[in-house]
């Protein structure tokens, strides 16, 4: 199975959290990311594995529907190979990263 076929979509955000309304927006955004299959790889950095590059645009559209009115949100896509080549200066990959990798896909042939 080629690691070049799969993509990771990464959502990075910095949302204000100074009052009740901002806290509610922050929690809502985070919960909606999780509900849509994203896993936390670091504080305010979530990722999701995609099996087709064309799904990237639809994922961005989906996220755009629940973006809070304030803050800074960035989305990018990288290949599975680029993700695997990431260098850790401190720490290690999370259990979510290990479980939700390309190895979890099963190819069934006739």
C-alpha cells in the first residue's frame, strides 16, 4: 500500500477564550472537529487521515461551516509520507497517530 496515496489534513487554531461566549465557541469548534473524525496531535492542532486528495476541499468546506467569528484557523494537507517523515525534537507520536495511520486500511483483493 503506497503512503503517497493517503493525505493528512491538519487543522491548527488559536481561538480567544476570554469570556463565556468565546469559551463556548472554542468548545463547540473543538467538539465539532472531534465529531468529524479529527484527533488531537498537539494542543490546538488536530488531524484526520484522508484516502483521496480530492476530499480535502470538501473537508475545508465542512470545517468552514462551523468556524467561530474570531480567532486564527489554518488548514493544510500533507501526504502520509511527509507526515511519517516528521521529526520529533521532544516527545513521541500519540496513540491516535499510531492507530489512525495508513496501516489501518485493509486492501481486499479477489
